[in-house]
C-alpha cells in the first residue's frame, strides 16, 4: 500500500461506521453515537483505499467561531501506517481550519509529527475514570434552567478563550447542565453526558478548586457504581480528590497549541474538566 493509492475526501455520515472500526482498533471507547456528535460539530477528512470502500484514516477539525479550532480523532489504520498518511490528514485538517488558532491533545506516538507541524506543548491532560463511590450532592449546585445557557456560554468563553455556544447547546440537549451560583448570578457550571463505556463529566468551569469539586460532586451524586470519566489538566491538581471518588488515573495526553496564545493576567475562571480530549 502506498499513499498514492489512498484518496483523501470529506468526512461524511457514510464514513461513520468505518471511523468507528478504526477507533475500536485503537482501543478508544467511542461509540457510533460519539462519532456522530463529533462529526455534527466538526468538518473532517477521511482516507479511503483505492476502491473507496474502506476507511483507512480520519481527522476532524472542530471550529469555535472564527478564533479557535481543535484537531481531533486523528487515527490511521494499523495496515496503513508508516507511509506519511497521518501527516497528510493533519495537513488537510490544518487547511480546513484556515486562520484559526489550533489546539489538540497528543499521544506520545503522535507528538513528533505535531511538533514538526508547528504545535508546541502547553501542559498535560490526565484521564481519570472508574466506578463512582458514594458522593453527596452539594446544596450550592443545581440543574441549569434553559434560559441560563447564555450565561453558561459566557463563563465557558472566559475560561476556554473562545465561543463554544454550539457545543454547549448540544450538551444541554443530549446531557445535563448544572450551575453554581451565589445568589447574584451564575459563577460556575458543569456538564454530563453519555460517552464510551458510561458517562463523561465536562466541561466544568469555576473560579476555584473548591467550586470545581462541588460541580463534579453534584454530577457524581446518585451514580454510585456507575462508570464515569473525567479529563482534567494536571495543573488543576484534582487527581488525588478524583481518586478518592473512585476515578483513578489511567492515561495522560499532551496539550498542544499552534500558535501558543498567552492570556494576559490571571484567568478569573478555570476549566477543571474538559468536554473531552477532542473538544477541549
């Protein structure tokens, strides 16, 4: 097999089953429904064999308005590796992103390619998962009301650095949003949805680690014995607390940006859990 016999084309719904095969091959937990959500929010490229019948590679570019995009779901079939296909897919995704700043979460295997393409390391993302232990729901957190979505979008924009309204509206539709308030307005929020083997909590945005834990605890409450995943930046230092709740550290990714954008001053809000490693 050579790259000259592999066709790159737009990722469409007809390619979802082939993409799910690749994620299963890579031991990723994504269900077909998870792929459908990712494609709905993204533009993407697939690599097809010479007969255009088998998906050999995938990449998605998830745009957040015109400022930022994440590059995700970069997978190459085991049989097609070693021929530069990963680079072709990445270059196609970068072209799709246009002038947007780019972010991604890299595996150690993908790191050398991303560095060659101009991405720089900015931190570590730690994957925690497991069966939730008994957690009490904090009284200062409650389910979000539909009219509060604009305030939630604003909090997320201030923490993430880009407008993710479409993502958050999808999460509100397929999952649950919760908010933390002090009586004068919303000061933090969290989301929970079905994903992979169980459920994932994120994004979680708050002004302090205490508030971040409260939002996470609210989402875990009533889920004793359920399988839950949380992806968090190592810098949040939530690892020991998550382990106490039954979510042990199982993997680590490398956060990267192109270009690296330094935010002025201390951010008033922190993302304590990612929506996912794909979406940031």
